[in-house]
C-alpha cells in the first residue's frame, strides 16, 4: 500500500478507443512506416504487369466499319409499312444496335467466314496447355463408357454447341456504338489478326445491310400472299352479296321510296275519308234516334225536318186523309234515314278495310325496302374492301423486288497499322497504382489487426500508465548467459536501458524512494524475471544492498540463472526451519543477495498472505536498501497482487509485439479491482530489426538508430 500515492499521478486512465475521428497524421505515419511493404508490393505488381504486357499478352488489332441509318425523309422509294424507312428516334436506334449485336447476324458472319475452323474463335482447335490436357484426359477417361452409348445424333448436337460457342466468342470481340446525336453506328471488331478484324467488321456491316433487304423482301412476300388471299375471299363475298340482292329483287315487288311515300299519302287521304264517313254515320244515327223517339205529330215534324211533312202538318190533321198522308210521309222519311244509315255504315266499313289493306301493304313494302337496302349496303361495303385490297395488292406486287435498305455503309473497315491492345504503358501504370493501393491496404490491415504493442507511446495510450523502461532483446542463447552479457557489455544498449529503468524508478517518487519493488507481467515469457535480475544487478552497482526474492515459488525460475542455489528457500525461512542467512545465495559477480524458492506443500498464495511474510518484508527493509520480488504472472495466479500489498512500486513488463492487448487490459483490471496502481510499465524484449521492419527504427529510445555511437554492440 506504500506505493498508492506515488503512482496515482502516473495513471491518467485508458484512452477512449471508440473515437470515430480519423487521425490523418497517424494514418500517414502508418503508411510511411510500411513504405517498404508498399514499395515491395508495388514492385511485384509492376513486374507481373510488365511480364504480362511484354511477355504473355497476345496483341490484338481493332478495326471499325461505319454504318449510317437512313430515315424516312432520306428514303428514295417512299414505301409504307414493310418497305418504309425509319423515323430515327432513340427507340429505333437502340433496336438497330441490338440487331447488330444479335446472335442471328453473328451466326451468318460465322458461316460466311467459316470461323468455326478458326482456332481463335474455336477453342477446341487450339493447342491445349499442360493443365488443360490433363483435365481433358481425365474427362475422357471418366466419360469413356458413357460416350459409347451415346446415339449418333449427339454429333449434330455437338456441332451446334461448337457453333454457338464460336458465335458467343465472336460477339465478345464485337462492340457496337452510336455516335451521339447522330444516326451513325461504329461496328468495331478486335481480333489477333489485323486483316481478320477488318474482314469481320466489313462482313458484319454488309450482312446487316443485306439482312434489312431480306427482311423487307420476306415481309413484302408475306404481305402479297396475304393480300392475294384476302382479295380472293372478298371477291367471293362480293359475288355472294350481289347474288343475294338479285334474288331478293326477283322474289319481291319492286318498290321505291317514292312509291312508299305515295302509298302513305293514299292512306292519309283514306283515313280522312273514314273520319268524314264516321261523322256522317253518327249524324244519321242521331237523326234516326230522334225520329224513332218522336210520338206526337209535332215532334215527328220537328224530328223529320221534311218540307212535305211540314206542309201536310200545316194543312191540319183533322181529316183522316191528311192524317194518313202525314203518317205515310213520316214513314217514308224514316225509311230513307234508315237506308242512308245502312249505306253510310257499309261505306265506312269499306273505307276501313281499304285502310287496313293499304297499311299492311305499306308495312310489307317497307320491310322489303329495308332488307333490300341492307343487302345493297353489304354489297357496296364488300365491293369497296375488294377494290381497296385489290389496289394494295397491285401496288405491293409492283413494289416487290425494289426494296431499299434502311442503312448504308458510310466507310469500310481498314486494316489497322498496329495493335490496339495491350496498352503496355497503361497496364504497368495501372499495376503501379493498384500495387500501391494493395500495399497500403496490407499495411493498414496489418496495423488494424495488430493486437500487440510496438511502441511505448502506444502502450501508454492504451493503458494510461507511463512506460518507464524500454529494454531491447538481449542476444543471449539461454537465460544463464543474460547476466554474463550484461556484465561483459556494460555499455550495450540493453545495459543502458536497464540504467534508464533504474533512474526512472528512483525518480518515480521523490518524497520517498521505492524500497520494495515487485516485478510481474500478464503471462509467462514476457521478461519480468530478466527485469528483476537486471534491476537488482544495476542497483547493487550503485553500492546499494539489494535482496532479490523469488516470489514465483511454483516455477522457481531463478534456479535456471543460479543452478547452485541452496535447497531451502523463502518457505523454510518463513516457517523458521532455517535461518535467513543460511538460505541466502550470493552469486559471484552479481552483487546482490538472492532468496530462492523451494518445493512446499503449502499454497504459495497462503504463504504470501501470512503475517509472517509481512513481518519478513518489514525486517528486510531494515537490512537492505532495495528488495526486488520476482512474482508470477498476474493472469495465472493471484500471488503478484498479494505480494504487491507490501510493495512500494510495481513494475509491469509487456513483451514487445507479443503480448495481446486483451491480456494487458485484463491484468490492469485485476490490479484496479484490488485497489492497486502500477508504478510503471516496462516494454521488454524489443527487437531492433523488427522495429526497423515496422518503420520505427530511428525514432524511439535506446534502440533508435542514432544510439549506435553511444552503445557497445
């Protein structure tokens, strides 16, 4: 707990690594450190591109034929429908481009130029490579039995597949483009032969123009055939319609609109007469009723309104003669009225019968006239259709064979003077750019995937603690030679790094210099024991009394450095089995006392948690200037944290470019949970060549390139 206050100022807390801000300077620095990788990858890409462009790539030649599309306004023969020109809108232009790219047109080019027998388009005719030959042999072996049972028609299918493959290969070498705001098409072909490229481009353009004529000719033939059939059908329909008109006229009375109108007038006049006859009859019926209703002579006189009867009545009816004459005259008048009424009824009935007959005649003739008009109209319509299609048939027949293509060759393809591909300089330039991008990507990917520490700044940024020591890799074959190296080369970079660590440790707390120092790490193999040994040696070099205690009693690593250490160690001292002086080992030339570990049945954590260990440390403080305890790794056992409760300073070693960041974070969490703070970090086993390889070689600490003049290598 003595080291709590002195280390508090060294801890600033871990930085926030989730910041999304891109540090442009750090990015450029990373790329600069990886410049050798970027240069190597770029060089490889450049060499590969040069080898491909100048050694492997087959030169190809490009030739272009120019075709112009003619619109309706430009067409010499103004044919409509199947023989008309194009309007020149974007839809038709795109349609013609697709026609030029069609497999049908390409197939005609293949057949005319016999490209099936050209190895450039038919891969089966090429000399097979070694790998392709092996694959073909294996395929032939595996399909040998099956091929025996194949029917004969498979060969035709195989030929069709070969031709389809050649057509597809040709289409891959043909490009069609339309010049902007024009009706001009460029037909470009690229092959391995300059003559072949020009020949294919010209053939494709010629067949395209010829295909337009053939399509129009076929369409004209189909139109002529259809019109001929239609004219024949209409001729038969016209004959049948005229025959129906003749037959209908023959079996019906000839009628006309004028005759029907006259008949309607007759019916109207007849209806007027019927109306008058009806009125006359009504008058006669009323008079007859009055006559029959009269009883007295005066009433009879008034009802009869007859002059003779009135004269007889005026002469008087007193005599029997006058009375008889009056009665006879009245009966005569009554008989005459009855006779007129009968005659009027007969006349009215006759008029009505005539009206009915005329109305029936009018209706019948009207229906006949409608039917005749319908037949006549059908006949006329059929005649018009017949005459129209007959005219179109004559026009189409006359135009057959004079079709004009909608396109014409504006300029033929010429044999190119040089290859169009590969563009060697462009390939190399693109390879250089791509190589630089891939190299940069690899450098950034390596940096992104790096979960270790390569610089003190990076370690401080990640943990929030100060790095007080940076120790390079000591070139010793085994652990026993580590101390010998430091002794033989006291001015080496490693020795100076230990001295720097010693100085930084002494200055970590000016109020009270640390006396009990714990050296630990996350996992084994990070150099904590080397730090303990080196620090003990160099502290004793100052004339100080130093005790090196082996806190890792499970592994007893110090026995590998000092094989002749006593059998009894710290456990026996704490148990009182041996005296402290008997357990101490004083190696020759080391300058510090060593208290080693030993095998024991008691758990190490229990030993270091005991009051006896605390009392032992307190006693050693009085005997030694410095007590250095080499403890086990933090993530393996809890011994380091238990021992640190009695320490003034904690040194935490992190192996350069090896220890995972997650392990360091977990170790920091263990110490924080125990309310313990680390005095300083030691970046150990730094590989100078590795630093140079990563691009850090002239920038940091004792392993910088500028330190060579000060250190003994």
